[in-house]
């Protein structure tokens, strides 16, 4: 790793001018090893260190261990407090193994005896390179964290957009298709009345009424799947309704339990928990071959957790690393988008358990307004 040709700005914490001059002479003689000239400033205490740091850039700190009003541990604390990656080398007239280990644990890059000060140049070069590596890793970790935060926000925004699209589509199904089907039902009833009970068309009208009833039921099912009005009655009621509908459709027993009758929850979190339960039950119906499902909602002071467990055939969780895994990866991403967590546990032949947990901050004014609009629409429908 090539070092910059700019002068090396060195802060030396040393009470002896003779030792300081010796240090500079050794570093000047070792110019080829460092690859750059050295510009050093000597201080003797914390106030001096802070003043020099405040004046401009410091590349490294070399500190004596024993000082009249200071020591290397205090110097390390100051330097690392101002720059966690700052290279710090400790010089000492004598050094025990315990002292060296304590210094390294405190953040020192190296510990050098004053009688072996010729090691300072190579040690300083290694420390600068190590500091550059640490800063590079820290910058990459920060960039990764920022990217993950942006991804979570994008995922959250995408879910909000999807839920809004579902709400609009559910309204259209209710207002347009539902109204049309209702009008058609009345028209068929009127036609049957006009034709009388002896018409040959009566059996066909009855068949058409049966088809219409199926279409109305499908319309209601689609509307509820897109945006169930029961969710406006509360998360617990919505999950009870979901479990009941699952039992009726599949015949699989579902035991639903909640430690609260009502859960005051922001709209996005309530919707997320409902969608996870919906997705998990859909997976059970498609793949699990289960006889029983346990659906549990646990509300704590700062988080709410949903657990869905079945006694089905299970699967190898390693498959989630290579495939979307029946939408289970989406459940994990949905949790991360809400600063929560999710876990999928499964063993072939021993069922599957999904844990989904999100923090429970209060709803924002914007979320409350959205929830009020949704409740008003549900009341109107």
C-alpha cells in the first residue's frame, strides 16, 4: 500500500526534549523507510494534545508511557476518542508483558522500548498502513449499512405502494364489479318473474343465478384478499377472520391465540403482520400437508410477535439460500423494512415455524390519517 508523499504529521507526547530530538533524528534517518518527511509537534499533556488536534490533521501519535502529569493510557483515550482509527505507538523506558498487553488492549498499535527506538520507523509505517486498512473497512461497512438502510426504506415504500394499489383495486372491485353483479342479480330476478314459473327458460335462469352467486362470492373473496375491511376492526379480529376462512377452505385445524384483545398498532405494521399470516397460511395450504396450524400473536411492551407453526412435512431451510422459498424470503425482507426480524425454522418431516416480529412505535399523524380514511371507506361500503 503506497503512502502519501505529503509530510507525515506526527504528534509526540513527551516531556523530555532530548528524547524528542532523538526520536526526530531516528525518523529523519529512516526517511527511506517511511517514504515521506516528518513534521512533528511535541506536547506534554491532554490540553496540549487537544490543541494540536484542533489545529489540523494528525497522521499518528507517539507517546511516552510515563509523564509527570500524564501517561500513555490517558493519551490513548484522548487520541482514540478523537479518531478511533488513529495510529498510536507507545514508548517506554521499561516494559513488562502485562503493561504491553494492557496497552494493546487500550488501542496501541505497538509498544517500543526507548532502548530499541530504531524500531520506530518500521513500526510507524505498519501502523499507518493498518490505520488506512481500518478506515477503509469502516468506510465500506458504513456504506454497506447505508445501502441496507436505503434498501429497507425502498422495500418499505414498495410495500406501501402495493398496499395502496390493493386498496384502490379492492374499492374498484366493490364499487364497479360488485355493483354490476348486484344489478344483474336483480335483473335476473325480474326476468324470472316476468316469464313466470312455467317458462322453459326458468331452469336456465336458475343456473345463471347459481353462476352469479359464485361470481359474487369470488368478488367478495378477491376484495377481502386485496384489502380486508375486517383489518379496520383491529389486527386480532382480522387474524381471527383469516383463521376461520382458512379452516373453511382447507379443512385444516387452526388454533389462534393472542395475549391481547386489542392491539393499538400503526397501519403499516398491522398490515404487515396480517400479510405475513396470510402468506404463511397460503404456504401451508400449498405445500405443508399439515393437519394442524398454530397461530399466535404476542404483544410485549416494545414489540409484537407473530408465530405460525404447522405439523406438516417441513423442508430443508438451506433451500432458502438458493431460491425464494415459497415467498419466505419476502417475509424476512418485510420484517427488516420495519426494523424488525423474522426467522424461518423447519426440519423435513417435523413441520415449519415462522417467527415475525416488529417494534411497536405509535402511529404517525400521517398513518393515523390513512387509517381514518380506510375506516371511513370501510364504513361507507
